[in-house]
C-alpha cells in the first residue's frame, strides 16, 4: 500500500486555482443574473410585493423611499412605548433623548429638537444631545441656531459665525 502524505501546492498553483475560481464565479453570476436587461430587472422589482403588507402608500413612491408622512407614522410607532414610559418618569433624560433620536432618524427634526431641548433642560451639559440638536437645526435650515448650539458644546472650539470668519 502506498502512503499518500498529502499534496502540497506551490504558490503559483494556488494563485492560478484562485484566479480560475474567481473567473468562473464572475462568469456564472453574469450568466445567471447579470445578463438580464435593466428593463426586466425594473419590472421584477416593481411587481414585487411591498414589505409588511404595505401597498398603495408605500408602493406609490417610485424610488422606494417612504414619504414624510410615513416617516412620521413610523417614528410615532417607534416612540409610543417610550412615551408611555416617559409618563411614569418624566425627568428621565436618557428616555427623552431616545424619543428625540427616534424622530431625528425619521427626519422629523422639529419634534426631535423639542425632545432634545427637554433633555437639555434636565442635563444641560450633554454635548452629544446638543450636537444632535444642532444637526437637526442644520437640516431644518436654521444655520444660525445650529452654529449657536454647536458653539455651546465646547467653549474652546467655536464655529465661525459667518463664512467670512473662516
């Protein structure tokens, strides 16, 4: 009986096999999915059912992005249990910040600013909350207020009050 002690490949053999496998994978992927025309892919995507049974309103957006009203509804749904907890502990700054973050993530900046302001009344030294509030002001188009909030985060690092100060 001959004893086979394992095959050891040289570097060139290993790299060659890796390149061959890569090329076969790319070619196979192109043949299976990449050769479809963009029109076929778009039709398939448009005819796919909307997630979570959301048809009509969600399907109305051609780019798949939810509308401002849908974002508001999602933020309200996400914040509802937190708001219930807040009724029991109205001075819980972390809970207030989490509610503000829910609205911020849903691009409901005025509501987020309101919650961030409430949290800062309880903990005025929270730089991260003030920064979130400043970026919300920025997204709302209130750049002066955004700069003022950023300047309150660190007294040593000041934002210029205008472009000419850069």
